[in-house]
């Protein structure tokens, strides 16, 4: 019942043999390489050779990257007609500030490379086209319908590669893990948006809006593109699954929390106010009533 | 018994007890104790009864709370956002008692609402005492007992707020840690002593737990007993009115009237607190998550009674106030708002009865309350303190004000920085003027009576408006108050021209006394009433004119109890 020792010995033997074989092979190959480099050095005579080599290397890297880079193609089929419609819409509604080719003007950002996600976020929440200059573009009823928004997004995306509109699966809250989402939200988002997304103040009258009415797609796009004062949380920073977890946590908050009326989920200040108005109001009212009931 | 009745069970039991303890004497004394009737005398009762609710609900919570900072993984299914997260046992047991224990969340919420109401009612009760002058001799000691209880209530609130070990309370503790560390010389050592090492350590939750459920409530119970004992011993104060003097108490006996009222009030208070706990969410710790020193969420504030310290911290400018002296850092930007500001508040609180007695030169006992208008400076100071407190508290909510009223947070901070100095002064001035105005109005009423709206033309063409004189109760209320005058002091030199020691100090007190009492409206004297009532020919037609030389005290409506004071 103890076949252990012999087996271990066999294993060790195999490993040792393999190791010896590999080290031999490695020494051999190194020798080969040395010969190759020497041969190359011997044959090299043109002084521009490094430049050519560098160019070749750059071209190869670029080519490989172009082939393997995450695709920024639109999820929906984007036709040239869409881009044309988008361009017209852009020139009618956006070009005044962003320039006729979306190149940006003084104090207004260029839209080359912002991607379809940024356009979809800004236009579908009504923030763009902007009503008036201010510290922050305000959310308002959307001015462009779904198709127009898609056309605008297609046009802007055609100007330069940028983040694409997320797929339905990427923003499906039911696939996310709210527990992980909460942990991420607490570290990355809560300092501006409040612990459960009730919103909060920023400097000089700017603010981080409440997140309960924001659609899942818009939540994803906001993280991806960092609109206004918001930082960008790219896929290296918070990966797509983690973004979905955060969405899942926020969607869960829409139903409010356990324990009754949430009082705005603003914490001790609103609790204190309610304690004073409702609690002290009722109790002092009762005291007055008891006091008036004289005898 | 006179009718040869056989004693029933209760009677027998009472008799049994009485024969062995003579408790009947005590019951008789208490049952006949007379209390004056006014709603504002029930504010302290709200504090007392919410404290009882606190003890009852807190007892329930200790059955399930685990005061430990040991790291555990949350196993429960609810809420989904906590599933499988690492947290301290304190946090985990708080969430578990909210979701797994029947009635646990209700009890937690009742406990927290009761805590907020407890401190609110203490503060409101103290302002009633302050504005009516109920802290004057012989009640200074009881005022001090009350002030100590206020501090204990704040301590109880803060330690309780910190126990669940969530992000919100952890941030609060971090601020406390910073404040402790800012204390010169001993700060760092003190912080290590408090937290048992570098913040947050592993000891703070069990330590706060012991304070929260044992030390502080124990002290509070002892002081409440002392507070009530002194109240019974010194008898209750009463509002001025017919038949009420410093030598009696006008009201109703404790049994059955006040026992019934108090019992009813207890049920109302317990009912309201339970209703709040059942319908309004409070401190949902799983919203904030388990404490970890890195995250701070927007809208992080302490419970309302600590807001003023947080606000002072937010108002204090940061740069330029951290001085490095000989390699040691002196953080004035923490010391001033977190220690000096509450220090001023509590010094005023503890010192006020003695300060006022000194500048008034008052050594008499007072059992009849002041109407706030009759002490314009005190009332003004009270309002100034309230305004300073409110401005500081608002400063702590600057981010919420900014988002809810679409304002610039910096503009709010700067406005409040100005208001924290200007506001109290302005409030003092306005209040004092309003009080003096009301006093003049009282004078006018006593001298000339109510306007009746009846215009009479005399045969010679003269018009007058007929005034209806005040009845005795109304007049008593308006003339029977003391209006102290600034202190008179001995001259600098005595008869032989020798300089008197202590003159300078007297002079300083006199200055303060002038600040208090220089602007005064003296109560109407009987002679003035007499003069006013016989100054014109039209007097003949005034209906039902009373011209007693002295406004007589009408007899009170209730029983007159208490009898002569011990001091008499």
C-alpha cells in the first residue's frame, strides 16, 4: 500500500533528465545566435540600415496592432448614408460651437476620437446640444430622437476611432454582481455621487448628478467617456465586467433601501431634519395638547 | 374602612408593604406634590421618556451586536450588495441583526431615532430653562447636572454612531483621531492611547462599546436620578401669573393628574418613536459599506448634534493655520474649530448662571419664571448662541445645500464664514430690540389699556378713542417682574482718600453689568397707573375703571401647595 516512494523517485528522475536536456539545448541555441549576430554584423555595410530596420519594425507593430486592436466598429451596421445624415445634423446643430468639421473651437473640445459612446451619452440625455453656456451641461429632455442620435454618433465615430456604444449584454444589470459593484462604487464613485448614488456637490457650483434615473447604457457610457468633470474609467481601470457590476449595484438602489422611506438617502443631515420636523413636531404638539388638557 | 369594608387584595398588599417599610409616608408626600401646568414643562419629560425607549431598544440590540473588529466574510443573502464581502464582526452583526433578526431593523431604527430625539429634547428643554431664567438660585446646581448630562448624551450618541464600523462612522472616528492628534504636546500619544495603536487599530470598537452600553448610560441614570431628586426637592418653577409667588407653587397634585398625564405622554413618545422607526429608514449602514480608510462618500456628515463641530471645521480656512514651531506642528486649523469652538459653547453653558448672578448682584431665590422679554440681554444672548449653532451646523451641510439649491459650494462657505461672526451679533441686537419693544408695549397696555376701537366725540368737538383697562390677571402678568439695574460699586477711595483694593475688578464687573442692564424698561409702578388713570377729563366715560393703588394678585385657579420655602 505504499507505492509512494518509488513513484516520487521516478518523477524526480524524469524532471532531472528533462532539465539536463533543456539546458543542453539552450546552450546550443545561444551558440547559434552568437554566430547569427556575428554573421549579420559582418555582412552589414550600409549606414542607413538601422533606420530601415526601425521603419520596418514600426510598420510591423502598427500593422499587427491594427489587426489585433479592440475593434471600434459600430455594433449596428453603419451605412455611409447614416454618416451623411449625421454630418448634416451635426452641421445644423453642433457645428456652431464644435466647428464645421468637429475640430473644436476656443474652449470647446474637438470631437475627433471621442467615439460613438460619448455622442450617445451627451445627446440621449439631452445634455447636447447645450441650451446655454454654463459650468456644466444640464440634463434636459432629449432634442434628437434615437435615429438622429445614432446618425450623429456614426458621423463622429467616422472622424476618428473612439469608444463604441456598449452592447445590451454589456449593460445588463442582471448579469452583474452587485456586491463587487458596491465595493468598486465605494472606492471610485461614492466621493462625488454619494454612497448610493444620490449625487453630490463639486466645486464652484458644479455637481455630480444623482444616478437613480440614469439608464444602464448611459451609466456605462459615462464611466467609459468621463463627461464634464467626471474622470474617464477606461477598460484598463475598470474592466467591462466590473462596469456591469457597478451598474448592477446602482440598479438595485433604484428600489430604495430596507427600513421604510429613504429620506433622500442623504445620511444624517436629512435624518436630523426629519427627526426635528416630524419627531419633535409631533412630540411638542402632543405636549401642548396634554398641557392644554388642564383638569 | 369606616364602613366596615373588608380590605381587598391590593389594599392588603399595600398594608403589608407599608407595615414593613412605612412607604405610605413617601407615597403620600409624592401623591400630593404639586406641579404647575404648562406644556413647556414637558420637554424634559420627552428627554426622560426617549431615554427609557433608548434603554429598552438598546438592551435588545446588545443581544445581537458583536463588538469586535475581527475580520469576517458576510454570509447572509441580504442585502445583495454585501454578499461575500470582508468586514468587521461589528459591521457584519449590525447588518445581520437588521436582516436576519425578527424586529431587529425596527429596534435599530427606533434606537437611532430615539437618540436624535433624546438630544433634541434635551437642547430644547435647556433653552426653555435658559430663556425663562429657571437656572437661577437655587437651581444652578441642577443646571450644571443638566449640562453634564447634555455632554454625556452627545458622548452616548457619538459612541453609538461609531459602533457599526461602517464607512460613515469610520470617517467620523478618523476626524476625532485628527482632532486628538492636534492637541499640542500630548496629541500623538493620546491618539495611540485611545485607539490602542495607529488608527483604526483593533481596539476602538470594543472600547466604544463599553462606554456606550455601560459607562455613559450608568452615569446618565445616576445623574437623571439626581436631576429629578433636585427638581422635587427644590419644587418646580412656575410661570408668572395670578397668585403665583416665589413662596408657593400653583398647580395640580401629582396623583392623579400628573401621573395620568405623564403615563399618557410616555405612551405617546414611545408610539411616535416606534412609528418613526417603522416607517423612516435611518442609518442604513449597508449603504455605506464596511469601514476601510480609503473611501469617503459625498454627503458624509455626523448626526445633527455634532454637525456644529463638523461645520466649524469646514468653515476654518486651511492654509496658513498650520504652524511649525521648532519642528513641532501646531494645527490651529483643527484646534480652533474642533476644540476652541465647543470649548466656548460649553464654558458659556456651564458658567452662565454664575455670570448672570454676578452681574445682577442677585442672591435671592427665584421660583417664578421670567418672561423672556423681561430679560432682553439674556434672551438676546440665547438667540445669538442659537444662530451661531445653526450657522455652524449649516456649514456642515454645505454640499447638500449646494446640490439642493443649485448654489456654489464656495459661495456658501464664504457666506457662512461671514455669517458666523455677523449673524449672532445681529440676532442679539434684533432680539434685544424686540424684547425692549415688547416691554414698552406692556407698559403702554398697563397704563392705557386695550384699544377698544370706539371713537367718542365730546360736546366741544374733541375726539378720543376709548381704551379698555386690563383685568387684574393681565395687569399682574405685565407689572410683577424684576428689572435689574446695573451694579452700583463702592467708590475708588474711601472716606479718608485711601485707594480701595478690588476696585478695578469691581469696575470691570460693573461694565459687564451695564452691558446687561443699561437698556431697560422698568415695570409700571402703582403710582404711574394712578397718574395715567386720572390725567384727562375723558376718564369719566371710561367703563369699569379699576384704580386700586396696587394691582392685587388674583387667587390662582388651582390648589396652592408647597407652602413656605425652606429658606424662609
